[in-house]
């Protein structure tokens, strides 16, 4: 049975207006979602069919990584229910602000404000009907702390809603809904208390994640400054510091010298896998790696001469320099064949080839000048 049959003519007219415009609502919903995805992800200059209707003319992306962006057009059954409850409140369909609804779910609390700023630049905001539920202070409000913007497009007569919340807030709201906690049904006090405690814990976790990211960002910035200033002995060796160190191209001089033997081109490759290798050699700071480069530079070059001297290779990998530095270190520190084999396994993975390469290196090493010093 059609649920609108029992409605008065005013509400039926609103429902009919909704039906007549449903294809438009679906199209605009898709276009707004697509625009938000491109703007928030920071995929460069955004081009959209909505461009002439937007408040902002600069559509350069914001570069924020979010968990998801959802969109929907209100179901007719939901609209009918709203009209049954308070149909006299609405003069027309345009008075209903959530016919089109979108939700942006962020990983961090502070990203909610960043996305909000992008939305404010894009759309006209109906501030009178927008709600910042984050200003609520009830102990049981965690899952409902969304920021709700009611937005407008210049040439589109219907407003739409954008909700912004974190992953944890979204998860809690869904669990809350499943348990019936916010359904209006009274539940025993001990369960309400347990739910409130869980909400408080999740809110604390949300805050701590944002705090941790901020502190890590500050740490990376300070590390980058230390590396750039050359104070390498003060910089502990880890993934972030090694990545910053590689930006200084510490192995380039050695690779260029090796390449000059055959006037070879140097092929760029990622050297991040050498982080574990240098740690395995006992390096604790970036200064330790720098000392290895200085101490074993000539030895690494001698190994390369033996490897490439009788070849006509015109391309070498950028990993050749650090690889030979590590080989020279192992040989001079009595690692022997087992140490060289283990090194090749770290670089290339376990294979029979590691044994063969280790045997070749040991044969070569007997004739290399650095081994006889």
C-alpha cells in the first residue's frame, strides 16, 4: 500500500515533487561526492560540472587522506515518515535540508576541521541550520559529535547536508544504533554506565591518535633539520631518519665513480631496504652509516672494479654502491663467506644464487688491495 495515501494534499505534493526530481537528486549527489573525493584527496586542479555553481573558484585539492566519503539520496519511505511526523513544518520540498546527504569520515579529529574548511570554501553554508554537535558535553554524546553542514549551490534550489566525523565516532554511532542505546528505549543503568565508559575511552583514543600524529610530525621535522645540518651522530637510525638521509644522496659519489669505469648510466632504485642491512651491521645512528661510507669508499670501488672491469655494462643500479660498501664492511670485519652470503640474502632474498655470489666475492677478495692492508 502506498504510504502517502493517508497524507494530506500538501504532504502528497511534496512527495510528488520528490519523485519528479529524483533523477536530478541522484545526479547531483554523485557529482558532489565526486567533487569532495577529488578536493579532499588533493588530486590537483579539479574540473567538475558543478564548477559554475560553487562558491570557490580555486578548486585545487586539499591533500587530506580520509577513511571514506559516502552519499545518498533520502529514501521515499524516510521522507514520508518525516512528513507524517512534522509535515506542517515544511512549505515545500526545498525546506527539507537533507534530501541529499553526504558523510565524510576522517581518521583524525583535526582532519575534521581541515575538511570543514575546504567545504566552507566550496559551498554556501546555511549557518542557521548547520550544527556543530562537537560542542555537546554530555558524557554519552561521543558517537554523535559530528559536524553537520547544510550547504547550498548557487543554481540548485535544494539544500544538502554534509556530516563530518572520525572513524571511531562513526563506529560508535553504528554500534550505539545496533544496541538501541539511542532508540528511546530505556536500558538498565549498569549497561548505560558501561556504554558511557566505553564512549569515554574511545573519545580519549581519538584525542591520543591526533596528538600522536602531531608529535610524530614534529619529530620528523626536527629529524629532517638535524640531517640537513649534518649533525648525523645525533640522529638515531630508523625509517624516517634513513629516508631523510637518502634525500642527501649519500651514495651518489661512490656510484658516479663506479659508473665512470664504463661511462655507464645510473639507474635510480629505492634504497630503503638497506635500512635493515645497516642496522644488521650494527649502525645505531646516521653518523655510523656516514663513517662506513668514508672508511670503506675505496674498498667498495675496488670490488666494483673487479666486478665490472672486463664488462661493457652501460647501466648500473644505484644500489651497487651501498651493496659494495656493506660487502667491504663484512669482509674487513671477518664476516667471511657466511657473512657475505647472509648479506646477499638480506638484499635479494634467500636463493641458491646467494651462495654462488658469496663464493665469487671470496675468490675476488683474495686479490683486492684493501684486503691485504
